C-alpha cells in the first residue's frame, strides 16, 4: 500500500454544541451532511481502492457519499471507533470541569491515564494499529474515523506517540495523508480538506484543541 487517508467525519450537533462525543453515536447534522458530500469529490480524486469506516453513524454517513462517487462498497470496522470517554460522553467542557475537576485537569495537562471510565490514547493506538497492519497492499486506502483515533494511529505509525500535540487535531471532514516512501511511512499532509472556510475553533474546545482525545 502506498497511500492511506485518515479522514475525520463531518460535523454533528454535539460538535456544534462542543460536547464530548467519544463512542456515543450522534448522527451528522445538516452542515455535516453537506461537508460529507463536498469531501467525497475531493477524496475520490485520489482514486481509492478501499474504504473502511468506523461503525459510528457519523463516520458511516461521511463514508457513504465517497462510496457513491467511487462505486466502492464501504466496509465497517469497530477498531476505527473514537476513543471511549466514559462518563464524559455527552457533557460539555463546562459540565466536565464542574463535575470532574481532577479529571479535567488531567485532560488539560495531556496526561494519558485511564480516566473517565474510558480508554487511554495508547489503547486507541493499539486497536487501530491492529487494523492498519491488516490492510491489503492497495495503492490508496481511505479510513473514515475520528479525530482522536486518527491522531493516535498517525502518531503511532510515525513513532511519535508521546507527541500528539505536535500534529494538532483534524477539523470535520479533513484528513491526514500517509505515504509509504523509502521503506518508511511519512506524513505528506495534515488537516487537509475543502478550500472553503473551516468552522472556527476555540482554544481548548471539546473535540481536542488542547488535548487531542476528546471528540470527536
């Protein structure tokens, strides 16, 4: 395989409300559906040979238009799910800060500990890397996933798992491009998407500006 695109899903109402999603399953909102159809044409230009999506509906609803444009069937794999956030899921940043101040402080500091009853970043990297290592030898593959999962996987592949903040999170319907060159995986592009405006994001908002494990 020569190229893998790690594509984040389109916007949901919870994204717009800045709520932690994790493995909760809100669908795309109207903006997200429009984003999905717009990004489908951009991704199709890479002529992918395989599309695999997280089984969360916000991811599968993003992958479906790509399948329509390319004529490919979309495969589903739960290993591409977002990081589980336990009892944070569905809460806003303010609600988490009020109810779980110690856990919130851990999150702001970027500490990768098993908190909130959910997964660590290392656990997310482990399950998503298992899928990555099983991918067939095809020229271009698209993985439709989530911000924290994409970052954990990308960082693991590049050998920089302890430096997630260097990459920064993915915006909705934006992708990272990994290419296999000279016997190594290299990051050729990050947070690429429509040339149109990206919805503004505030520092520390709930899908991962401050610590890339919240959304998304």
